[in-house]
């Protein structure tokens, strides 16, 4: 019997991937792949490096899951997962960088993806009553927080305390992708309504804590004096 001879390699095309929700999206709906006519780096979405054994592991992941509602005291459906293929940042109003909010929790917490084209800058912004944590997924950035300047590369993270201004500049030859979390202190009323913390209230609490600490130190000193007398 003669040796087998391979004449050609035939590749079977992959079928169309079904929507995670099982529904077809109409034109112009969120999540459609749209080619931009303008914008900062639109169409140059950064693709993460994936090892062969990790490829496709989350293709069937549904972003929505059944969780327990703290406010409603019952089960509810919420977005709790987000794969890299779902990431689709959109240009901001000034087209200087791209942004996508992924998760939110009422009006006190949000997180998402920030993408800055190579050489571009996210201009200085006042954090006000928000605190931010950033994680650098890809690229490298120069960061200014108040009067402090530093560089962050892939795998690094940085923090912006509330009350500070900050700016982020992409210093790498490729686009920068950052994951961020934004949080603010709020007070929740009996009906579930919330209101933000204010600087005046924060200062008042700090002064009250200092006064309480000083009072405790004075009482401790008086007790020591009484023990010495006897």
C-alpha cells in the first residue's frame, strides 16, 4: 500500500456567533460593530494577549446573572460578568480618549474601561467627592495627582483620593487600556434614597473624632494620676 498523499488543507469557516442574549440586535443598537468616521483611535481597540489554552474559555459567558438585591431583599438579575470581547469603548465628547462604563452600584460606585491613544492625554480633571483606582492593562502612562507625577506600566495601579485633580498621558507607542473604579461616600435614608457626602460634613466628622480622641487621652491621664496617688 502506497503512502498517503495530502493534496490540500480545507478550512471549515466558523458559523455566526449568536448574541449572548439570544436576540438579534437591530442597526444602531448598543454593542453593534460600527466603523467610526472620526474619533480618537476608534477602530484600534486593543486586543489582549491570550494563551492557546485560554482562547474561547469565556465565549459562552452570560454577562447577566441572578444575584441577591440588598435594597429589594429578593433575587434580581444584574450584570456581573464582562468578557474582553464585550469591551467596546466609545469616544468622549472631545474625542481625546475612549470610555466604557461596565458596572455600577446605585450612585456611589462605578467601574469600567478607559482607553487613551498613544501620545494622547486625558486632561486634568477634579475628582471632587469621588475617589478613583486605576489598573493598567496595556501600555504605559504618565500620571499627575495634585502635585505628584509618576509613571505606571502594565500590571501597575494608582489611586486618586477625593478632593484632588488628576491627568493621565499615554507615553507608550501603543494605545493605553486602563480599568478603573470610581467610588464616593453617600448617606442612605430610610426609604433607600441617597445623598452625597459633603466636605463640610467630612471636616466636622474629623474634628469630632479628634476631640473624642483628645478627651479619651485626658481621661486616661487622669486615671493614671489617681493610681499614682494611691
